């Protein structure tokens, strides 16, 4: 390959992996500057998780969970309106930069189709916002580590159900199942769902004005600050380890928006160590 072609290939790779980035102030509970819809593009920079988690080295169980809380609770925040722009970056389709990938359906849909009408995509709270009654408050209600694009109808079907195996097939979302009190996502994102739930359980422990979010091994948790089933989530995390899309998403949230990371993407083995 000629030097000219090498340069063209490198430029194309940077363009595919990048999108408008914003500068945020890494001060806890201070909203980030509103992301511009047409910002300059820049490559996603790889960070060094070993440095980020240095204070957690060698710890297990409750001590590890406590240490991780201290590490990841230092973060910037975005408003609920800014989540729209952020998701167009974090969940961009690697094969089509004009689209995002919906979490449960797995479909690629135009970024411009965000909204509330049938066929649009909206903002899915993987940890259902009624489980702890945090709504769309800046904090758990806008935390990008558990907010994902999803088809409006499928999002409504999931509602605030806990996660578990089984049920009947979800129309329009192949591989997903649901019943009266639980939802099972498609196999390709089972681990993603588990790691998002467990991130929330570590990040929001009741010490910063929000409910203490904890996973448990039951369904029908209603408005309790709990979600299940923990045993199933642990299985899902093992069977579906972090992939390139999930890792890239973690980097973008860290580098561009919140300045914190999901530790269970960087260290999936910590799931078993804590729970």
C-alpha cells in the first residue's frame, strides 16, 4: 500500500470512530456545556483504566464496591435534553455514521428519528427510572452509562419491568421476550444490560441525595430502588462479555461527557467479586 493510501485509510478510520465532542468540566453535579449538533470531529482517545482504578487494586467484596463508588462518583453530568445529542455519539452505528443502534431491537436507525412517535427512537432508562423514583433528574435520570436509544414501542413494552429469562416474543424486536413482570433482551446485549444495572448499583448508593439503588434476586420490584434478577444478570454478564461497541461507548462517555467509567466493562470479573 502506498504512503498516500495509508494516509487516506488512517483518515477514514478516524472519521468513522469519531463524532462531535464537547468539553465538560469534571466537577461532580455540574452540568456539562450543551453539546453542539455540528461540532468539530475528533478521534476517541483510549484511556488507561489501570491508572483510573488504582485505588481499587487488590480489593474484593464490599471494600471493592466502596472503592469503585469513590472513583466513579466523581463525574460531570449532562441534562436530560443533552442526552439526545450524547446518544447520537455514544451509540453511533459503526457501519453508518448517520445512524444509531437501538439497544433491544439491534436495528440501525437515523439519528434524526429521535422523538416520541411510533417508529422513532427515544431514551431508554435501562435501570427503570421508577425503581427509586429518580425520574429524569440530573444524576441517575441522565446518566449515560444506562441510557440507550430504543424504539418507542419496544421501550414502552419493556416499561419498568425487571430483567429475567422467559416470556413471549416481543413484536418488532427479534430475540427479546417479555411477560407480566420481566423482560429478556436479545442475547447480543444481555451482558450490556447486566453491566449497566450493576454500574448503577455502585454509582448511586444513597449518599448523594438519590435513592440507594441495589440489585436483588426477585421481580415485581415496583417503585422500590431495586431491580432484578441479580442471579440472571450475573449469568448474562458471563455469557456476553464486553464487545468493541460497548468498550467504545465507555470510552466516549469517559472522554467526552461524564469523565467516569463503567468498571464492569473494564473489569467484568469484578461482578463476581462484589456479588
